[in-house]
């Protein structure tokens, strides 16, 4: 493995950075909104699952009393 000078490293980083396709501000906004919506949907889903499982466990524990 050959050693790379700091100047060469910076040059290579700039070359690789130029190859990146950066998202537009609109794409970033749309993606962020979609992530937020999915987080809310999943939170509601898991809240419902937790509520149902909690009710089931409470019912099972109530049978023994």
C-alpha cells in the first residue's frame, strides 16, 4: 500500500465529490416529509399493537386472580 500525501488526498476527495449526484432542495423536502409521515404512521401502528398486547396480557393475568 502506497502512502498518499495530504495534497493528493484532498485532490482525490474533490474528484470523488464531483461524481456525487446531490439531491435538489425539492427532492430533499419531499423525502423529509415522506420520512416524517412514515414515522408518524409507524408510531401509531406500534401504539396500537402495544395497546392490544397490553390488554391481552392484562386479561391473561386477570384469569389467575
